[in-house]
């Protein structure tokens, strides 16, 4: 792991850094870089995010102009926009010996973009979304990030990327060397296996209770919406998954957990996880994603309609109404 002592702002102090995209990640990156004394130019198309960057006082330009003005370019736009934006606006404007940084390895891992030969390139992937990145920085701490040097032309790609990481606040927590391919697979696997598994677990628990006669809103609160389980998971980040139950659970809780731990899911779920990981690695997911994107993401509209009509969502609406009336 790399920490504060392993990085210096020297490599960005006299540079101009282009933050391409002022959305979830870009807003936090740009603000933290500026507060660390780095000269920042924001590149964004004409939309509400560009307006927000201007309102926040940033030198905001079209993406091609921002890339041309900088020696370090950070690409922080959605993956599906990478190929066109990189080919048309960024690649032609990267300087020989410049540094190109990507926050997620998807586009390089699956050949969506081709790096010019004359630039340093690196992955700097925060393991948190934008709002906590900014808030932790303001609090004097930071969030974990993964780093991989993808292309080292100057011999200083690592030092330069660590300098960016320090300016954004990542070295306050720690920056871990992880290959770009691994980072991509971990991120996609979390999104396609762990996240739906957690959502389905909460939904099933809620449905069992309600179908067995329990009240809807209290059931939702106890299974999820009170935040107790979320706090336990946060505590488990430092204590450990098993240790947090030992430390924070009552004897009743600990007995209940151990009574069924390992018995609710089995090898069939692990097999499904292996299938999903294989689909990511062999490009099946990317092919399906391309087809979905070309059609305008119709399945997302269907999914949105389904969850908005679900009883879990209706119970959450009731809860929000109760809280607003207090």
C-alpha cells in the first residue's frame, strides 16, 4: 500500500490537470485537487454538469480544449461514452510525455480505447463514489483507491499518479496496487453478483415477514431502513465480518447467526457466482451491454417500472411520508 509518506505533490504542483466529466466522480476530484493547490481545468459537454462546474468557479471548457490545455488528463465520464470521447477529443490532444489517468479499467480491459504510444497511462480507481470522496477529504481523511501503471513512457508514471492520488486525498487512507484487469473484474462482479444478492436478500426477508402477517413499514425498518444493518456492515470494514457480530451482537444475536450461517445459501449460489465471473472475463457481459446500449437500455426501463410498483418501494414511500410529517 502507498500512503502519504510515499507520495509528493511535486509532480502536480506545476502542472495543469484536466478533469474530464463533472459528474459523480469528477466534481469530487476537481474540488479536492483545487483545494490541494493544483491548477484544474474541467472538460465537459454542454449540459447541466458543465453549468455546475462553471457555478463552482472552475475554468470549464469543451473536452478537447481542456485536454489540450493539460499535461495530466483524468477521464471521469461513464464507460459507454469513453470510445467516442477518447478518440475524438482526448487522444489527439494528449501531449507526448503527458499522463492519462482512468478511474475504471473497463475501456482498456475490453479494448474500447487504444492508448497513444507516447504517454504515461495509469488506473486510479477510488473504491467509493463521489460524495464520500469529497466529504472524507474535508474531514482530513480519505478513501481507498486501487492503482495500476498501464504504460510508463517517462519512467515516472507511478510517482506522477501517486501525486494525483495524494492531491485527491487517497493516500490519506491508502492506495493499493491492483492490476487493471483485476480491478475491472472486481467492480463488475460486485455490480452483477453481490449487489443484486444483497437487494434480493432484503426483499425476500421483507416478503416472508409481510406474507406471514407482520406490518409492512416495521418489517422494512427492521430488515433494512433503520440503518442498523448498514452500520453493522460499516463497522465490519474495520472489525471483520465475523468479528463485528461477536463484538456488537448480543448472545441471542450471536446464537441466531451461527445457527443458520452457511445454511441459507450453498454451492448452487457459488456456481452462479462462477458463471457470472466467467461471463465478465470472456466478454459475454460486454456483448450484452453493447446490445442493450444500442437499443436504448430498454431493460432498465422495465426494471425501473417493476421496482417502483413493488411492495417494498410502496412501504418505503409510506415511511418517507411518515418522516416528512414529523
